[in-house]
C-alpha cells in the first residue's frame, strides 16, 4: 500500500465527515524514489500480472491444441483476436491508474473523496471486464469448416499458429485425413490414430515372434540349448538350462567340494577337462589342487589358469607326468627360464608346447629351450612372450621337424627374426646362423648345412609389435609357401600388392588364410589372389579354403567377396569381415547367398553360395540388414553363429531357426 494512502486514510478517519480535506504527504524513502524513477508503480505491477495471466492461458491453449491438433488453426486465430481485445482493455485500465497516480504526485490535491472513489470504482469495473473476457476465450468457436479449408489451401498447409510454432499440415498416408505435424517428419506420415494402430500391430507381431521362439527353445534339440549363468559362492559356473545328466551333477558336486577331494580316480578325459575349466574360472587352481590333474599315465595336460601356481609347482609336472607329450600352460606369468629348461629335460616325449603369457622367459632362455628340445619339437605356440631373433635362430637351426609355429604379440620379434625363415642373403645373417649350427656339429666336427623348415605346414605370426617389411615377407613366402596349409599374417601393415601376388603364386595350397589389418593391400590384388587360386584349384583338384579372415581390410569391395565365393563357396566354413564397411555394400554380402550383382545392382549370376558356412562375422558392416540376412540364412544351412556388433539394421525380426545364434545384436538383452 502506498504511504500516501495511509496518510490520506488517517486524515479521513479523524474528521469523520465528507468535507474536502487537504492531503498531507510525508517524505519518501530512497527505495520509493528509486522505484518511481525507473517506472515501477502500481499500474506497472498490474500490467505484469495481466501478462502472466495471458501467458498461462496461452500455455493451457497449447496443451489443448496438442490433444486436438485438427482444431489448432481455428482456435489459434480466435484466441489471437480475443487477446487483442483483452490487451486493449488492460492497457486502458493501466493508463487510467497511471493518470490517477500522476495527479496525486503533482502536489497537494484539491479533489474530494467522492472523485477518488469514482476512479477506483471505474478501474475495478475495467478489471472485471478483463476477467470476463479472459474466461470467455475458451467458449468462443471459430469460423465454419469451409472458411477454414479455404484459408489452409491459400496458405499451402500453414496457418498462423503452425507457421509461428513450426508446424505444417499433412495428409495421412493411410486414411487421407489432414493433421498438424510439428518438426521434421520421420518415417511415414501418419495421423495419431493410424500411428497407434501401426504400433499396436508391430507389438502384436513382436509378441507372436517371441511366442514362436519360446516354443522352439522348448524343443529337446541339443543345437538350440541355451546356457545360463548361475552365481555361486566363489564365482560363475556355466550350467545347462535343461535337466542335467548324472555325470554333470557329479562334476558340479566335485567342483563345489574340491577341498575335500584327494583324488579323482578313474575319470574320463572329458570330465577331467571340464573340471579343469570350472576350477580355472573360479581362480581356484593352486599347487595343492594341481596334483589332482597330474599322474604318471597322463600324455596331455592343459592348465587354463596358472596365475596362482609358483615356478616350483610347475617344475613338479616333469616328475609327476613323465610321459607327457602335449603341454598347454595359459596365464603362466610365473614361469621362468630355469623352469622351462627343467620341463625340456624332464619330459623326453614332449613334442607340442603352448605357453601364453610367459613374459619372464628371456630371448636367450628360449634359445636354450629349443637347443634342448631339438628335432622332437613338432608344434610351438608362444603368446605375449619375449621371443626374439636369438630364439628364432635357434628354432630354425635345431627344430627342423617343426610343423606348426604360432607367435602372438611377441615383443622382441622383428623383421630380422622373420628373415631367418628364408635363405640368408647377407653375410651378417649367414655368420649368425653358422654360429648357431656349430652347436649341432657331430663327433667328427662336421656342421650340418642350412635348411629351411621343410615340414612347416602352419605359420601364424599375429600382431607383431615391430614392423615387418614387404621384402622380407616375400622372401619367406617364396621359401616355405609351397607347402603351407595355414598362413596368418594379421597385423602386417607394411605388406603390399606384390606380397598378395606372391601368395597367389607360391601358396596356392592354403586351407586357411588370415590377412586381418593388412590395409595396404588393394582390392584388385585380393581379387587376383582368389582368381588365381580358383584356376589352380581347377587344375590340381584342390580342396579349397575353409577359413578366411579379412577383418579391418577396409579396401575390400563387392567383387572381392564375389570372387571368394566362386573360389570357396562349397568349402568355406569360417569367414571374418569385421569392420569392412568402407566399400562393401549389400550386393557384396548377397554374394554369400549366391546372388552375384553388378555395380548397378542388376543380377548377373546365381550360384549355390556358401553352403558349408558355419560362422560369419560381419560386425560394424552397416550394410548388413534383416533383408540381406533373409537371403543368406536360408541358403547357408549350416550357419550356427553370426556376429553383428554395430549392425543397426539387424533387429529382432532377423531370420531365425533352431541352432542359429546372433551375437552382438542391439535388441538382445542379457
């Protein structure tokens, strides 16, 4: 309340008569003077209140338009006219109130109480009119439907409300009814009623598909068994969802009470291996439990997790398993060079070795191991180890009967190590190999000549930490490529088209080929490789490729896949096209179903496709969709696993059948 009003009220109350009185004004505070200077008066607050009320009414009207979009244009035009009237009335009332305040501020007033009362009554009357006008907005109706249609046709689908708020009138694709759509259209143009019916139909189809799949899962087919993960006290165990056999129950009981078991007795190799996996998954394999898996009659030993086994515990293998022929130690980070030498000397029949994570074994200690093993070593796998040029020189010089060599991410393996598989071309290489062959001199002092690994059938050099040159790779391929059946050079980023030509010329008998991440090789070179192999296969009756890994070879095109299908359509079982997304289209993927298309999309040829395909990895290949899979799955009868990570076009409506599993599909949940 204004201080002047309080003074005026006290003066009027003391007299008690309706005679003309003099208005006495006291001093104003600094805040009152400041508010008057910037225009914050009673009529300003009244105008703000009216604006807030109008904004609230507009918001309610917008909500009603969202529920009834067909009447949005009519209601909006009517509301705008009403708002204009209300605004005019509000402005009139505010101006009258402002004139009254200016008259009071001019000095001592000579007006009577009756004059002030009449002004206040007039202002209150205007306020009541404003409230009545605001409430009456909701009850007014717009013009007729004909006028509304003419206005819409004149504005080409836009009215005053939709143009201001970004909406546009459209015709429904199903019922033809006009409706208002705000924002950019996505998908089909459907009104609210038709959209609800389409969503309900989609939900019904999804429910029907889910019921059909549940019936398939209930069938007693071993290929369609689902595995569930059950939480136990010490970790995770994989258990079958169906009724387990008596043997499975016994294995699980033994795994739960392993601390109370002294010996497994006469147990089968399969059950022993399964127990080993369960214990390793629980990280419970230590030196005490290691004795349960060793015995004098064991010929093969696989330990899936040696993290808790010390070096002295691994040395016990030589004394307790003297007839061992195959040794597989995974996560053997505590294995050192001395223990490896003990195993080589204490196991005279050992011929196959796999060591994963033996990073404590140095390069020279690997060489000592190969000198001890000699020609009895047939297969070697070393992963994440310090395998380098010294070890490679000893391997080539002493283990001449080697049949399979697999090196995975060995830190010391370099281009010189790779070159030792071929004939030495420099005096330095020849001197180093002569020094190693001196150790094989017989009693007469004669040194055996250098010879390549003529028995080598499988060569896998995966993801080396140091670069491999194109020239050295070609030398090795010319030397040993003719008798290779498995070749995997994943991670050789420096090899080029001429290396691929060497593969086509000197390694025509391959059954497995891996060139993952060899992105310097062009698509034309890979096409020549498969074309030359197809011609050689026709001449020599070769069996064909069974596994091909071309993941992250971004240069691949549709013609490369088509040539591969023509070459190995009847023999290919494992195909990896992970991340081959730059140039590979749906026509290249349809080649797996035997549909050979030209670049313009016309069908040129139809073959049987990959009839023997079992596993397919097309992760991050965006051209793979449900429609493409609908052509591939029916023709690939043996397909059991499809990896589709990052393939947004593969949904829950992808073709399914008993025994087929999708891995990495976005719609699947754990």
